[in-house]
């Protein structure tokens, strides 16, 4: 549930389907299938690392153990800052959906940023209390939202729009805009990201070396099926001969479809989307605080971030830091830019951040198993899969920015570069200074497990 909630199923599909349809047309379901296959190949080397290195540091520990501490720090830093900031965008987005729907249909005039702050405060409370209460929230919310998403897709297939039930969405011959198709895959990959986040709660689970790899692959397969089926069902329900209207719809297509297919009961979609937005914010908060804690306890970030609250045993300073940063970015960037633009910008930025993280993880898996666990080394898992996924990620990234997309998405690669430069500055001016290098000896260790 940690992984699935961070993926954010209904939010991921209901609010990317218009964008992916606008970029890829009828081939939008194929972009989710392509993203699923790419993520499935990415997960192959990750499973072995998660089995051997069940650490709150996650990618930081993996890459440090495989490549070395400096590469590990950059990887951990990128992941930590990305999942720290993502709740700002998602809470803003969820708040805007609430403002539009509740204001337009029920006359409730609460501004989006007020909803967003409430969501982030709830996330703080869950992170403060610990993983048990967080997961209880996530189990209930995630099961409900997935049932709603699949229900709407099945209704669309049962009552199709103009064009009827067809498989045009899975025919590569229908791809008319290569750059748009690849950009849609980038956003689709971001819609999948989060499947790896079970790793950061490994130290808080029973038998993590067995459970965490199963959680990673299980959540990815489940969401892959969910996305592909739901994207297909939404397009069929709308009508494949009228997809331009879906892409340009001023109201989220899921609401329009629900009003038609569920006899005006789009409130069910709103509840599912709020569940999804809240769930992914809670899951990202958990990932961010655990990753910051995992890096800080080795000395690569200020030790205060590794301070644990006595009663609930949660990384309390990391929880405060993440929550404050998310609220500041949500308000300071979301108000002038607009919540939807903030979501599109930081969502696409997240994908560009994930690309170097996954590539470094691929390299780390090869080195780790080749040098330290030769008996488990596999040509498929540690050579072929990393090469295939790395090439796919590079090709997709290149084709999504050549030519540059429209504002604000065109800023995404530059924001990702800013994250990288900030990490390099921390590494050079803090962690590599004389007398500050002890962290390098502990970056790939498992202090709370071993």
C-alpha cells in the first residue's frame, strides 16, 4: 500500500488521460503500456538490491553499496528532494479540484490553497504518529479509489461513446506525433513512479528481505493492469471518434464521464480523487522523511535530521522539515503560477529526476552483484535489463524535449538540473571538506538492520 499509494492510482490516470490523449491521441493507452514495460524492466535489478539492502536510505544505500558514496549521495539527494517537493504539487492540485467541483456544483467558496494546507497538515500528523497509522489510512483509501477507477472504466466499456469498443489505442500505427507520444510516456512513467517506495519502509516491516521485493513487483504489476485497462475504458466511454474534446475538456474527463455513466454521481469521482491526492501525499511524506533520515544518520546530511521522536520512534526533525518545505512551495509557487501549472511542472520534473536515479541504480546493481554476490549474478537481471531500461529512459527523455514542450512543462528539465546542482554544491562544499568525510564509510551500511 505504501508503493501503490505513492503511485496514486486514480489521480495518476484521471488527470493524465487528457494530457496523454492530447499528446498521443487515440494511442494514449499504449503510452501507459509502454511506461509499464519500461518500469517493469527497471524493477528487475531493483528487486535484488531491495532483498540485500532493506534500508530507509533506499536508493542512497543501493548506489552507495554498488558504485560508491558520492554517487550514492547524489542519488539519495535527488530522490529525497523530489519526494519532499511532490506533495506540494499534489496537494495544490487536489485543492484546486476540490475548489472547482465544490464551488461549481455546491457553491462552497473555499480557496484551493486552504484545502491544500489541510491536506499537508494531515500528512504531517500521519508522518509524526508513525508508519502504522499511515498504512491504515492508505489501505482504506487506496482500495476505495481503485474500485472507483475500475468501475468507471468498466462502465465506459459497457456504454461506449462514438466509435464503439475497439483496440485502436494499442495499435502503434495510430501514432501520428512521435515527440508528443514520447512526452506522454514521460508523464505516464511519472504516473507509475512510487512502486519503489516500499523500500524505504523496509526497516519498519517484518522480514523485509522477503516482503519488500514482493511489494515492489506486486504493486507495479497491479498498477500496470489498472492504468492500461482504465485508460482504455475512459477513451472508449468518451468515444474514440471524439478524443479532441477529451483532450481539451475544461472539466476532468472522469467527472464528465461519471455524470453520464453514473447518472450525475460524479461526487464519487471527487471522493476517489481526494483519497488519491491525500494518499500520495502521505506516502511521499513517508518516503521523504525516511530517506532524509537514512542519509542523515550516516552523516551525509545534518545529524539533526536523524533525530527520532521518543514515543512514536519517527524521524521527527525530518518530518517537520519536509512538511514546512512542502507548505512553502505549495503557497509560494502555487499561488502565482496556479495549482494546475505547478502540478504539471513538478510532475514532469519528477520524471526527469527519476531518470538519473534509475540509471545509477542500474549501474549499482551490476557492480554490487558482480563484485559482492557473484553466485547470484544474472546476465538478464544485472546486464540485459539495466541496459534495456537505461536506453529506453534516455531515448524517451531526449524525444520528450526535442522539440521543447510548451510552458510550464518546458521548465521541467531545468528545474531537475537545479536539483542536481544543489546536490553537487552540498557534496563539494559540505561532505567532501576535510574532517567531514566519515559518512563515506557508512553510506552503504545497514545500521538498523545488521
